[in-house]
């Protein structure tokens, strides 16, 4: 999948759209979700042009992949979240609404089943 350089997360990374930067290092940026689904709902995005998880794993260096996931763990610890849900959606059919790979950290309350039972 090609990367759209004008997606909202790319604009946040470039500083064109302001956000509360909760964490930032060479590999990732974390900020609050604007429409939280839990008392704690933070997004973590890699600093690179990856449209989705598959692109990130296929194209990022090992250092970028490890750095990103270590950043996720660091953010969760800074939030005081020992129990949390980590979600990433791979493509629009899975619910991905911004075409820049990102992970959601949700915490702050007991979370129910990931998917409703049919």
C-alpha cells in the first residue's frame, strides 16, 4: 500500500497539527486519542512512512521495529498502566481509519471482551 504523506498523523509528526506530546523519541510519538474509548486512550505512531502494520513489519529496520514497541511499553509504564489493551488495525476492513500505522493503548478501567459474542 502506498503511503499518503498528508494523512493526519504525518501532519502531526511534521508539527503542522498540534497535539499533546506525551512521549517522543527517535522511533515513536505518543499522544492522547481525540475520541477516547477508555479513561486512558493513547495513540503511539512510528516516525516513518508506514501506512499499516504489514508495511511497518516489511519495510522498517529491526531497530525501528524494536524501538517502536519499546516506546509502546515505555508509554504504558509512564501512564501507570500495568493492565492495558494494545490494539492495531491493519487496513480499512479491520477498522483502520488513518492510513499511518499506529497502536492504541487503552487502560483505566476493566475492559470487556474484545469482540462481542454472537
